[in-house]
């Protein structure tokens, strides 16, 4: 009997040691200590043992059972600890892990440039006047020395809403509103959308302008040039300069086209400046006396300069965009690349 118990014990120990998980351990328990287990069978056979031997045999059986159960408990505890550890590992939080990137919105390139321009000019003391997109013929043309039948009206293909009302073709219309409402000194910018029946790689039927107007005593073209030099340095970089070329606008006399030295090649000539070293950026001039007089400003006392900037044009130059449509197509691949 003792031998048999020893055999069971050794077999159990070997099985327990060999088992690789809780499941197998439970099986082994069943095989040895379960209802039909080997040791249980021995216990059941106790009735056949001679009465005087029963206490001794009982003690052996109990010892065997205890030894097996102890080892089993030990092994079980080990498996459970390992399982818990695995669970912890799988649920482990790495607090140093970088957070998931969230898609971040940014302002539209045209809005960014418009804001940059506004910031530069307001830091120079300009106030902001926002006009309206629907104007009447008088403010958009006539008061700007462009009466009916003036050939300069041809320069801007106009969307008329009625014989009197139109979608403004230029923020210059704002100049008149400001001069009617306020006596000099005047120093304003007027940003906003303008509309022209014009559509190609560099023109869009709707685009953005920023008008500037300064009226005060003793204002000359030199003041315009000085202000522009400062402006282009701030928007295109410290090394940029300007040059003025004669031009024509009905509301300025003299009128100029303003070129900026090419900020890409430094003036040597490249693709951007088409080999000339200069890039045209805006129109400007000394306010025509006829315009000031129309607004009851005494031209013996006051003079002024004005300028008009195409905001999309600045954005295209700054960000190397060759087709204005790219700015209006809402293509995230384009827009997400531009964030100053
Ligand atoms: N209004 C002009 C245009 O849209 C731009 C312009 C030129 C505005 C000269 C001005 C200026 O104020 O002085 O083409």
C-alpha cells in the first residue's frame, strides 16, 4: 500500500511539475484527487483494509494528499501570479507615450496674409475701415475720378446689380466713404472682397484687396515710398527694397506701380521674377486733387497718398502658389501646408 501511495505521489508530482497552466493543473487534480481520482480510489478502498491497519494507512493517505495539494496550491499560486502579471503588462499605461496627434485647423492662407498685412499697417498707426461689398456706381467709380464713359472703367469688368448698384471692383470705394465721414488727418486701411468678371491662372472673379489712404498736411510721394519700403521689409524680409514705375489710375496723380526686389533671388533674376529681379506687388499714387475736392477736402492745405494691394497676389508670391484657383479650391493638401 505504501508503495502504491508513493507511486501516486510521484506521478502527481511529475504531472504537476510538467503542467504549463491552470487548466492542466485542474485536470491533474481530477486525475488524482477528483471523484474518480487515483488517490480517491485508494480512500474508497479503505474499507477493505484490515481495521488495525486503518489508522496507519489513513495517515499515509492523508500525508500523500496533503503533499500533493500543497504542491498543487503552490503551482496554482504561481500560475495565477503569472496570469495577473500578463494582465498588468497588457494593460500597462505608458505615461511617456506621445499623445495621439489631433488634426489642427488653421486660418486660410488669404486670411493669414490679410491678418499679417493688417498687423503691419495698424502697427504703423493705420486704422481699419471695412466697407461694403455692394456699392453704388458713385463710390466705386465716379467719386474716384472715373465718371460714366471714362475709358478706365474698362480696366475693371464690373458685375452690375442694377444701373446704379454693383459688386465693388476695388476697395478704393472705401476711400470716399472715409473722406466723407472724417476730416484729415486720415490714415486708414480698408481690407475686403472685391469682384470682377475676370478668370484665369492669376485672376479670380472674387478676390481680396487691401486699400490704404493717408491724407494730411504735406504728404508727398516720398512718404508713400518710405512707408512702402518699411512694409515690404516686414512682409518679404529685411533685404527687400522697392522701386516705383509710372502708371495710370484715375484717382491718383502721379500714379505708380510698385515693384519689390525679388526676395527669392535677391535681384539676380530667377523664375519667380521672370529674370528681371523685380516683382510687381501693388498700385499706388498721390491722391488726385479731384478726388479730394469731391470730398470737400481743401487741396491747398491737404494732400495724400493711396495704395491698393492684392492680398491673393501677396499670398501666391509668399507661398509659391502659381494658380490663384488653388487658394479657392479648399484642397486640404494645399491649405494644410500653409501655416505661418
Ligand atoms: N484700385 C486699384 C485696382 O484695383 C488699385 C489701386 C491703385 C488702389 C492705386 C489705389 C491706388 O489706392 O492709389 O486696380
